[in-house]
C-alpha cells in the first residue's frame, strides 16, 4: 500500500505517519507497567526500583531503534544514495 503524504490534510498525514511509533511506545509502556505490577506483588522496594530503571532503559532503546528504522527508510527512499542529511548523523 502506497500513501502519498504530500497531498491532503497535513494533520491527518502527520498522525498517520506517527502511528507506528506511538503504538510501539504505548506497548512498551504497558510492558513496563506489567513488570512493575508483577514484581510489586512478590518482592520489595529494591526490586521495584530495579525494574523501574530497567524499564526506562528499554524505553530509551526502543526510541533509538525506532529512530534508526526511520533512518533506514530514508536511505531506502533515496535509493542507496544518501544526501548527507540523515537524522542519526551516520552519513
């Protein structure tokens, strides 16, 4: 399915384009909440703190992976000839 983002409502196109990122962030948040709930039922404060910190690290990694996925789409759309203006600065 091909979607032309240069025509139509700007707001609708931005929302459509950002849905995969928002969904992955929401699922990652639910995963962290489930971890905290389960650990909270069986262990003490130290364990809850450890899971909370680990959840934040996973959020950071998820954001980085999604961002680099966008870089891959940029590279693919430019047919393998990057123009030097990639988001991650690898070009």
